[in-house]
C-alpha cells in the first residue's frame, strides 16, 4: 500500500492533510463526519481516506474573509 501512495501525487492522508491546513487530525476527522470539512476520497475496500491537495486549498479559500464582522 505504501508504494501505491507514492504514485498518488497530489493526494494526502488525513494526518498530512490536517498538517497542511493547520488543524489537528482529530478535528479534520470530526469535520469529515459532520460534512463541514474538505472533500475527501475513500479508497475502495479499505479504510484509507485521501484528500486532494487542490480540494484542501479550495476548502481553506472558501473561508476567506475581508472583515471579522463577516462571521
């Protein structure tokens, strides 16, 4: 499986995705459960979850604001 992961450029496992967006792994997992996190992919027949880097970027940018009063 690890060798396969090297062929999936542009994807990250949960731990690496969490680091990339500046969250803890557990918070990213909770956001995945509630549907409030970034788009993810579950590998067929397994428990492995992958995130595309461009989906992580888009999710982060979707929270962009110009004022704290926008929230």
